[in-house]
C-alpha cells in the first residue's frame, strides 16, 4: 500500500523524471498486489491489478510522449 501511495504522490509531480518514477512505482505496486492477491486467493484483486497495470503502462507511454 505504501508503494501505491508513493506512486500517486510522484505521478502528481511537475517534474517529468518524478512522474516517470511514479509510473514505475505504480507498476511495482501492481506486482506486489498481484503477489498478495494470489496468495490470499483474492482473484478479483489480481484481475483488477492487471487492468490497473495496463492503465499505468498507457499513462507512462503518454508521459514519455508529452515530454518530447
């Protein structure tokens, strides 16, 4: 959860470098939530995290495009 909160803070930054780091933190948090959800048999959470990871990847790509 802490990684997710950190990621949200970083994505809201003005610096493109911090936003990029935020997206990587979001992807890391997705992996952590998937690992926890799988071990807890919380499969809806696992599916949600895959969907959120796709959205995070889209956001990271858009952030990279906007920076150039």
